[in-house]
């Protein structure tokens, strides 16, 4: 069964109480919460967004949204301070600011001892990932990256209940995204409010020496190059100069992006060669594979 058809043919009520529920039975009582699941980074991540909580642009006709929550350790009880929370999303016209110095609808926030974050922004809208192709329409969503604390760095997205495009979207329609499809409420000013608590996993990170062996620029042939570089706990993939994915270490010199859509395997050949195989999930069950060799090693 294709990922995006899963929610169509499953009971949301049964799923939310069962496998994908937040509460677990410890033998005596229901406790804890599942770790927040990953999602794809997407092609529009820009590092270095300014620290601010108010993202509203003058003259916008977008609906005001208060987006807040708490970053927790794996027990879902202990708040994590010094968590860097980055968010980014499109404007009311479905457009991302990819170039301006203003970082429109992009922001960073550092949590205090209470682990809480909050942003005042607008409700993003669905947009066509490929212009003129209705089937490519992505549901409204907010991208997040949480890093800098004692938990595993996390890249994820949140969606909004009632969005008709969720079920057909490869990411939002994946069953692992269910607990990130959020209810919204309305305050006395007719502004939307959404709360999203994040639960991180224990860190599982490749050692520094090994990171140095794999980071660098790779020739993937056919005019493609891929750059791998470290950012916190994660390995970032930049294809032909564009940041495309953030990946977690999975053991045995392998990494995996959000929802497993991108998988990378490194091998060390003779004469100091470092080789890589990149598998990317395409439409349906199609997998696109790139293989290459490191051509430029970074200093350090």
C-alpha cells in the first residue's frame, strides 16, 4: 500500500488510540508519550533565521496564528532548556522567502528552563509544489527544527486538521505524521491558536572523527554533485548547492532523512576513497539511486 493512501483506508479514531497514540502502558498505568516523529526538511530551509517571536508582516491578509508548545526530554515530563527552535513556512500566497535578508516567516527561539517556545505568525496556506499541477498541492504546514540540547536533533512538520490535501500528501498522509496533524482553537480576537509539544529521543550520533571522513563534496556523475556537512547531531545533504535534507545516524555508516524518504550509505574503498549511495523515494514506490565518490575533503 502506498504511504499516502494509508490514512484514506484506515480509521483515524482507532489509530489515534492505538499504535500511534501518545500514551503507553507500563504494566501499571498509562504513562509517557511517543517521541515526536521526523518529517522531510524540504527544499526551503535557510539557517540563521533571526531570533524573534513576532513574524507578522505589515499589510498581510493572513490569519493570525499563535503557535506555542514545550520541548521535552524522552520522558515527556522534563523540559529541555537551551533548545534552539527554528520555524519556517510560506506566506498567505503560498510563497517562501528564500532570498531576502528579512527572513520573512522564518524565526528562531531559544527555550528557557521551562522548555517553552512561542511564535506569533500567520496561518500558512496550501500551495502547489509544481506550478499548474493540482496533484502536487501540499497541505498547509509549518516546518520545525529543534537542536542544541541533550536530545537528538529533530526536523519535523506540523499540519492542521480539516485540510483536504493531507490524505494525498506523501508526508502528511504518512501514518507516522498523525500526531502532528493539529487541532486549532480561536481566541477572543478571532485569532487561531495551536499548541504543539515536542518530545525528543536520546542522542545517537556518529563520532567526530567519522563525521570528518564522510563530510565533503561528492561527484554523483551526470552533472550532479552532493555536499554532506555536519550540523549539530545531523548530517545535512546539499544537492547542486541547495539544502535538501537533514539526516540522523542509523548505524553502520548509514543515515536517514525524515520519514525515511532519503537514505544514505557510505563505504570506504581502497586508496582512501570514500564512496556514497543515496536512495530517494519518488512518486509511489519508485526509488531513485545516486552513487558517487568524494572529490573534495573539508579541512579540520
